[in-house]
């Protein structure tokens, strides 16, 4: 069944550091460490549209020869976190290749996701635009080209997934899916976790890049002050031809999908904001993503 344009609100209440999911999933901090240790580092060749730099990337591949559908994964302001690599590893177990692009390491900003805490990443998080949104989109295009050259990838079934500004980059990359550097019809579907839409939906770069045309799933916490339900209502009423589904989780904050306590953070541009894991939001995200990928990349 195709997605329709609607805003879905869930009532969510639990807070745990270890997750037991009705589908049989269980996630602990040890699983994060395992996902980090099992990453396969590869090199993605840069393309001339941007700075042309080659990119470090982490590959997660299902067992077997394929060909498999695939996702390009994009990190946000703080770089790649272990919980995001857990997602990449978990999705690969469902039968998808996941290629996680590192925008920072090849540009000398931050490396090794296992050895940096949130606090250690403060400088790059405050200055994330040292790698511009445009360059992040170009990096996504380079990753698409790289996956298209792999014999184990279904070249016409490559999508995007991103977190925070990586989610924003994924949305914009989908909008310009037919740029010259991206072959085989471009990206076919997009998943964006808490993509900060309210900060760029009125930006000329967003407007000029054209409409969303491919299936899109957006997941965000309704208590996240860096997000805005009004911006998502505006997106849903924009007339874009894409099938767009926006899921807002009641009571959830930024990083509801990462194990960790409720915490306050300060950013010089936005002030105080909050982060914290929420079990039910995380559980529902797994269901939403699994269904979305089955319907749109299989």
C-alpha cells in the first residue's frame, strides 16, 4: 500500500536504557560497540561537482551475493555516532546494503565514531557548516555512484537515510535526484530522522531544488524544540508529488532512537534543547522503517 500524505501522532510514554521489542529485538550499549567493530571501511571516490575529495565510508552488507537494494546513510552535525552504525548494521540484516558516508574524516575534522562522546564533538557540532549542506548532498551523490558500481547492489533500488542535518541533506539530495552525477533514476526513497525542517523549509536552496518526488518517511519528536509540526504541515500541503509520511512522536525529544538519559544541551545559535531515548518512539520507528523499505525498495 503506498504512503499517503498525513501527519501521524503517537502517544508514547516509556523511558529505558535497554530495549525489549515485541518483534524480538533487544538493543544494549554492547550492541552499539559490536556494530562499530563490524563496520567495513571503504573509500568512496569524490565527484567534481564539489570539492572532489575522496570519502571514508562504512559498509554493511547482507550475507550472500545479492543483488540487494541499498541505502546511503548520512550523519548530522556531530559526525557518525555508534547508535547510527547500529541502525546501519540492523538494516543490513533485513537484506539491504548500507553505505554510511563520513563527511568529516577525509576533511580532517573528526574520525573514529567509537572514541568520541557528544561532549568531545562540541567544536564540530557548533561549526558543522565547515562541510556545507551542498557538499553533503554531493557526497551522497558520490556514494550513489559508488553503490551503482557494486555487483551486489540493485542499481535501480538505492535510497537514503539520514539523522538531523544528515536527514536534511537526504531530503535535498532526493529533490535533486536527477543531477548528472546520479544515474539509474537517482535515489528511490528517503528516510529522515528529525531533519530540522523548520530551519530550511523557507530557504531559497530548498525552494530552488524542486519538489520531493520519491517516497519519503520523516520521524521526529514532538517535544523537540529544534523541530516544528507547523513546518511539517507546510511540507504536507506543499503539493509535492511524492508520497510523504510524517510521524511525530508525542513527548519525544531529539535522539529518541539513541540509548541515553534525558539531558539538556546548549547551542549558541538555538539555546537550550533536550535529548533523550524513548522506548516506544524507537519501537515504532523500527516498524515504520521496515514497512517503508519493504514497500519502496524491494
